[in-house]
């Protein structure tokens, strides 16, 4: 049971780090153009490799 003294704060810290990363990604507009990236792979390039 003594291990819970270390595991619970470690789990909370990891959760807060994950939440901070998610909030950062929202603020840096990572999710603005969801369809553009999906459609960009379907467009053909005009350049042909030799």
C-alpha cells in the first residue's frame, strides 16, 4: 500500500502533462484545417520525377 503514495502523484503529474500538451495544441491551432490535410494527399503534383 505504500507504493500508492508514489503512484497516485505520478499518475496525476502525467495526466497534467498530457492535458497541458492538449491545451497547447489547441492554442497553436493544430486542429484548424482537418479536411485540408486529408485531401492534400489525393492531389497530384505537376512535377514528375525522372
